[in-house]
């Protein structure tokens, strides 16, 4: 690859301040710089800082090899085979450090070269400690690198399938090569801790200003290398409110069936991230427009079918899920997956009731729910225990929706069930989609509040009875039981 002169955005020309960067990330950046390595903040952290958003995490790229990073930090752990990474552990934080990687295709041919040993899977976990570095006032060092580093010879470690999907990528390279092997231009910006500049090899700054998601290089090749990038493009566009560049859109439409080649675990992780992003509705709309939903998530097509059949505005109902995510509420897998499946379940219930000419009995409703829930959970690799909780939550929703003669005691007993929170979320979605009276939710919210109060009581657990009020008293020491004193008997009176 011929050298490309990057665009350098100097500190006076961008808005990133070190006070917005995690102190632990700064510790890692400064320690690498002080030891003579290049240390860049990379990826979504730089993108979000330039947009004035709070990053979810702070990733670092360096020319130090994983083993060199491990030598620099005693609280470091090496992970991964597909992508060899260093995790620097602090008390409540993990900073991910990756070595600059290359995307040189011919390196793949030499993966099987003799004399190149396989890396170990995972090292023993280190103690989680804080590194004593004052990052806010770290001195400049003469030996700290300031220009782009030259490539150092490293053993090749790339492995691709015949159709181009990357299975392993540990070919180390230069910052320029690393930038060009990333997915989208807005994710390929580097923040250089040596001079606080932003380095741009791929015109990511222009795309950021234009609010545009664009694949780096040939988007067909990028999506062949990693099909999950197609869903990530939709998630980024939905979450950031960006558009997707035309050629990138065309490549997604043409390659959407390649998504089936991605691993189940990665697809499930992406799906859960989408549903918890706070912009699930916008993301699924992009996936629907580009044909990914019918391939990646056919169950979500029931949202459109339910709307066509007059069963509610389910696309609009996803705003309930987005609002709870934006409020920072932690939603379990069963809750978010059930929200996705609910239109399909209610549509199946509607068809069964139309065939019967009225409400179906509980056992038939359970069969209808299982026919939707069980295959989906099996396909996405989630446990039968979670599938059972989702099914029970939907059955409870059916009772909450249709029955009006609840006593307070019956409501409290249902509120004591482990799946009640999921049922209440489903009821809120149904209320929004079907235009039901929001007042129907109120008594159930009161139940939720009462159980939340019980759960916060000292030493209390759900269903353990009312909590004490006032200041908690220290627990009394248990009294030791005394053995009864023997009187009389064969030995006469016993003296203690």
C-alpha cells in the first residue's frame, strides 16, 4: 500500500478535551507513550467525543504487540484468537488495547507457515489494580513518537474463508493500514495523545460533518469479510440519526443473505444491542428498508403483518422500549426479546381465536405461545429457561389484558412472580400499539412500586413479607441453646 498523507486536525481545530476521556484510558495512553510506543484513542470513542456524545467505552490502538502491552501493565490480560487483544483491568473498568493491524491479503497465504506457533487462548487473570499515573499532568518526553510509525516485521496471522470472510486477523501493521481495515469511516479516526490531534486517513471527518455512514473501501469486500457489519451500519445510522451512503446501501441490499454466515452468538449479541440502543425503532426501519429484516430477523416481519391486519401500530410501540433504554433502565434478555416477539404471538392468538370463534382455552394459548417463542430462542442460542420465562410472561399478559375483576391480593401475588416485570413491559407496549386506555396500567404500576419497596427493605426479599419502616436496627445475635441440666440419675446429682 502506497503511503497516504492523513488529514491532521490539530487541538485548536477540534472539540475533544482530555477531561471527557476516561481517567483509566488516559493512564494507558500515557504509559504506552512514555515507554516509546504510539498510543491512539480509536473508534467509536473518538467519533462520539467529536459529536459531543458520551462514549460507552474507550478503545486504544498502539504499535506495541500484545505481549509488549502485557509487559507494560501488570494488570493486563490477553484474550482472543480471532482478534488478539490486550485488556487492561482496573477496579471497575477494562480498557481494550489492540495492536495496529494490516489488511494485506497476501498475508493470508502464509498463515500456515512453519515455525509460527499458535497463541495461547487466554492468560491467567491479573489482579485488578489502578496504575499510579497522574494523567492530567503527564509530562512530554523527548522519546515519545510524534510521526507515523514504520511497520515492524511481525509473524502473519490472517485467515480467511474462500469467500473472503475473516476468521482470524492478527496481522500487525501501521496506523494507515489499521485505519483502512476498519468498517466505517466515522469509526476510523485516531486521537493522538502525543499532541492531542485527530488523525484521519479515510475522510471520516467529512462524513461525520455530513452525518453519513460510509464503508471504507469497497463495501462488498467489507461485508464479505464480516457480514455483521451490515447490521452495524443500520444500528449506527439509527442510533446517531445518520444516513447511509448510497454505495454502502447498495452493497447491503445485494449481500444481505451473507448475514446467515455469521455466528449465532455474534448475531444475538448484535440483536440485543440494537434492542437496548434506545433507537430500536429507527434501526429496524433501516434494516427493513435494506432487506435485512426478512433475512436476519424474520420474526420482526410480524410487526408489519399485525399492522396490516389492524392489530396495532407496533412500529410505534417500540418507542416504549426506546424510552426505557434512554432512561437507563436495565432490561433483561427475556424482556427485550419478548417485545420483539409480541406482535407475532398476538397475531397467532388472533388467528387461533378467529378459527375457534372466540377466546381459546389456556392450554391452546400456551401451545400458540410456544410455537413462536421456542423456535426463536433455539435459533438465537438463548436458553430454554429464558424461553420459559418469556412464555409465562406472555400468558400473564393475557390475563392482565382481559380480566378486570382482580383483587388487590391477586395482583400482589402475580407481582411476586419473577416474570411480572416482563409482563408489565409487554402490557405497556400493547397499550401503546392498540390504543388502549393507559389507566389500565396504573394498578399494575402500583403493584410494581410496592414490590420495589419491599425489595429495598433491610433483609427483605420479594415475597418475604412487608419490610420494616424507620432506621434499620442491627441484627440481634442468635442465643445459644443450653443443654438441659440433668438432675438425679445413676450418678446422683450432676455438678456443672
